């Protein structure tokens, strides 16, 4: 009762802090830091029925919530919603959230209009000289004496090669707008500090990409909150300096006060389910909050259903997708609700996890190697029928088990096998707020810059640091320079450093 009173009071404070609801379009703060082949990359794979119809000029794929990963000289496909013919197309990339901006054009190889869907598929090619980096994508169409342009941040990741040894982070239950984290540690929650801190730490670990399995926002505190929470969450996610792939959870999809959370999801993040490839490795994003509209109603904290549901139409798509990628080196699914567990207790009406048995059949019959999930706010690991099921704790919300904490999971892949996934056995993820770092004068004006890194974890870590300094020749103490780029008098110098467990390490860039 006391906790409910605290949450209610905090909810009133948040309501008073929320600005007036106006334009709900995603915003971008550009000052906030972030082998040769002719392969055709058509990724992410987007279900056709989720392509927007009408509504002007919209970029369907790739998006910041499902970017495309390509190599120099690769071809890839841009899908655009535009209900009219276009005479000409242009596409450009520019560095995402960086002081040293790199820009280049993508030659357009072909463009096709699909009238029944009111969409264009524009095939472009990455120049051979493209620097491996995460880029914003701008697409411009010329038609009927006018033109239109749309920019999507962090939508294209250029990689030098698709590695057989790589890593990704599983992050879940982000919960922007959720007051329950206040009861754990209000000082680390106000201003969404814990969510932002998780991004800072993950950027330091420099995985190849991040999978986020739902409950990005809260949606259950005050009327019309989705308009604020989705925009805020979208902006916070732009702090990531690596590609991110998102799928919705129950808190992202309630219908209340005339707002449909999944409509906001499609506006800010894109399709509710899709798949993508990292080289020969296949990843499928499953929407496990696939209830029909009438079953997603909520009235503040009172929601009819917050458990799992995977509808027949999505199941058919997932099975077709799994069948078409059965030869993948490794197959991974990520979703919000673990399909091993029924969720009848997560429903006021006693509705169980609809479609989970059929989904488990797909997982078993097509040999899916890994299934990632969240929802329960604690860590859990189990293997069933040779499939590894990993459930990861929340990064900023309430905790639901005595041994849990805020955290995220680092998964390492070696060849066609999972090398590691636990920070500590038998199941635990990396605890948040145990990895810290600060720079002194890292604004491009000083030629000597020190990063002070504190690794309070029980394992040594290799991290990626990013220094900015005037153009020149540099050396580094306690690290190795792995890349250097220049632009408008500023050098961006990337340094890899090993941080021993339980120690503070100072990494210094200096002229040399």
C-alpha cells in the first residue's frame, strides 16, 4: 500500500513535468554523441501487410530500429511509401551523431513502383570508399515539378566484413516513463539515468549490434502518455553508437484514452515484426504482444492482458521465414514473452499465451538455436530440445526476484556456436553501474586527452574509446589506436583498451 502511494505521487510529479502534446514526430539531436562483394542485401525482411499505405512520403525500411548492415560495394534495397510516380531518386549517408562528419552519395541502380502497396523499392550501392560506421540515411524523390526528402537516423551500418566471431547485447524492459524504478534507486532513475547509463556502457563494450526485446515505454501512468514517452524513448535510443534492433512488448502496445501504442510503435520504430541477417547468421524479431485490438485495452494500471500472444498471421510468417533460412549458420529469435512459460496470470480474463505452442513447434522443427526474451525482470537460462532460452533482467524498472538487479546480457558467437552469454554462472547478466568512464577535455581542442575508466566487474574487459583532438599524429598509453579519421581540423581517434577487473585504468592520448 505504501509503495502504491509512492508511485501515485511520483506519477503526479511526472505529469506536471510532461510538456504539452503537440507534434509527435521523432526528433533528432545531432549534437548528441554516437571483403569486397556485389551481394544484394534485402534486409530487414518486412512483412508486406505492415507496409504503410498512404500518409505521404515515409521510409519503411531500413529504420533506426531495424537498420541494414552492408559492406562497401554491396547493394541494398530502400523501401519507401509514396503513393505517386517519381521521376528521380537520390540517397545519401552521413555519419550518425559525430563531430567528424562523413557524407557520401549512394548510386541508385534501379527503382520499382508497386502500385497495389503504394510503395517504391529503390536499390542503391555502397561506394567502395565508404568508411565502416553507423550512418543516417536521407532519401530524396523528385516528381511532378516538386520534391520530397526524408531522413532516418542510424539506419545504415557499413561494416568492413561480416565476422564469424562477433558479439551482440541483449537489452530488455527499457521502460521509459515507468516510475517503478524509483523504488529501487530514485537517484539513478530520475531523468531516465539508468536507461542512458546502459547505453553508455554498451557503447563502451562496442558490440556488433544490440537486440532490444520490448517494453521500451510504460504506457500506464497518465492519459495520452504515449505521445511523450515514444518521442523521449526514440531520442534516448539515438545515443547508441552501434546498430539497434527493436521488437515491442506489452507496455508498448496498450490501447487507452484513444491512443494505440502499436500505432505509435510503427510511427517511431517501424514494423512490429521482421527479420534480418548478419552475414550467414539469421535473426527474427517476433511480436509476442500480438493481441487483437479489443484485447489490448487498458485503463491506467488496469490492463486486460499483459501476457503473450502470437497471432495466426504472424505465426505463418515466422514459419515461412524460419523455413527460408534453415541453412543459416546460427538462427536467433528475440521477443518479449518467453514462449516456454504460459502467461495466464498476466491477464485479468485468464487468457493464456496464445500461439506459444505453435511457436515452440516452429522453433523445434526448424532448429532455432537461441530464443531471447524479457518481461519478467530477472535473469533465467535454460535449454529445451537443443534450443537455448535466455531471459534477461530489466535495465531500469522494478525488480521481481531477490537475486536480480538492473543489467544487460553480452552474447559472444564463435563460428556456428554460442561462445558465452553469462557474466556470472549460472544465469546472470552484466550488472549496471559497475562500468564507468570519464574524459577530460574531449571536445577536439586539446591534443592530450585522458579517459579514466573504472571496471568494478569481476572480469577483464576490452573496450572501445573515442577521442577527439586537433588533427595531428598521436600515440596512446594503455591502449591501441585502431582507427583515425579527420574532418574540418578535428581528428577522431578510436582506441581499444583492456580494463583489468576491479581496477581503475587511465588511457591517455597524446602527440607522438
